[in-house]
């Protein structure tokens, strides 16, 4: 190496731009958001990078843009496989952009409001993915005027400025009841999810709509309000056992509720599906291994996480100020907890 070469400063973006005969803005886009640049232009910049020996300094770029290279995922129960599957999708997409995902369990006893506010700081993260439907975005924004970009994964907000990736819960309810009807069931009950959440209300709406189309009065159907938990299923089973005219099929607002319902019925000597057919919602990992294997509505949870991450990246990178929402369709997974009515 000659003395002049040793003293030569490190190549800059300006050097790359001159070599490629393009603007520095074009070089920056080609390196940071290549999907916004044509292949011809990407190849041109790549060749200039190779010729100049330019090395992209992520740390310096982040300082200039005030980026942290981190997003925060707010999860209500990190031990719940439903949320862990969504997180897998989020992490997969973020890894492709060299973004770290910091996971905060919002229901953890040590997770105070002050600690959550630290996560929300724009100095600590570039964006937030919310999986917890109990969090108030308006309260978060009031407490943190400089809040970074937010998207919802599997949850709902009435704020049109907050993009969402979610499952069509109404369609899920319709699929469950249509399945029962095809098996010959006409007295069908429902253990709801949390009706304070739109997902729970939509599943209930799908239940009622499909019954109405079949000529049944949904207002006369057996409906037990739950909250997606095992306990809700157990309590519903106790209520179901006391009925004089029991539904021959029950649609549960979640798989966990279905497990609680079936387990309590089993203890009382009631057989599933011989005495009552049961459909869950979620298709969590254990659903296919439960006894009996649970017929359920599959949520494409990983895809929800992937789409939520993409929506967030669009906002962070400034590609689209309002990327809109993404709705994904669920589907029925038929196993052995349902049968034709005898």
C-alpha cells in the first residue's frame, strides 16, 4: 500500500454517487430501501460500491436518522402460544431488515406504566407492534407526544391512523356454525370471547348471522359470555349441564375455552363428540393433540405477525404514510371433536 493510499479517507456516499453518476439520495434509497429502486439502478449503485470500496456504516446512519434499529412488541401473555406464533412472524420480517425485536410482557406484575412509557420513547425504539387489546393507544399518545410509529397485530383500533393486521373473525364464526349445520345440528350454542374486544363481538356476529341465514332465531340460542380462558369453558360447561334443552353443538370463542369446556364435561360423563360437538377458535399447537383432537378455526397467526411487521416498516421507512390495513382469512380444521347428529 502506498503512502497516499494509506492516507486516503474512507469512501463516502458522495464517492459512490459520483462513481454511479446518480444523486446521493438515490444511493441512500438503493442501500436502505432497495425495493423502492429499480433493479437497473440497484445494480449500478452496487457496482459503484464495489469500485469505491464503500462500507455502509449502520451505526453512523442510525445516529443521523435518530434510529435505534429496534422495535418493541407489546404482548399480554408471552407464554401463550397464540402470541408466540405472531411474534415469530414479526421477528422473521424484522430480521430481514436487521431490526431487533424487544418483547415486553404487558401483564407481567413488574411491568409498571412508567416502565412501559420507557419502551414507548422514540429514543428507545423505532416503532411499536401491539398485540395487547387492553392497551389504550390514545392514552399512550397523550403520555408520549413523540410516540414512534404504531401498528396492531391481531387487535383492532378505531383510530384510522393506526394500521392493523388482523384475522376476519366474523368469517371464522360463520365457518364454525356452517360446519355444525352441515353435520345436521340445529340447536347450537356459543361461549363468547371477551365482548369488550372487537374480535369477540365479530365471532358472535358470525355465529348469529349464520344461524339467521339457516332460519334459526339467534336471540333464542344459548350464549354464555366468556373471556377466552380455560375457566370460562369450565363455567360454561357447568351452565350447559344444568340446561333442560341442551345445544347439541357448541362454538367456543377460543381453543383454551374449548379445552376447559370439554374437560369439565368429561368429568361429568358427557362425551365429545358423541353427546355434544365442539368447535374452537385459534388452532393453537396443542389443539391437534387434545383428547379428542379439536376441530377449530385456524388463525394464520404467523402471517398476521409478518403483515404487521411489514406495515410498521412501511411507516418507519417512509414508503407509505398511510399503509392501510391487512385482513387475513381463517379456515376450518376438521378433527374429531365434531360429528353428525344422531
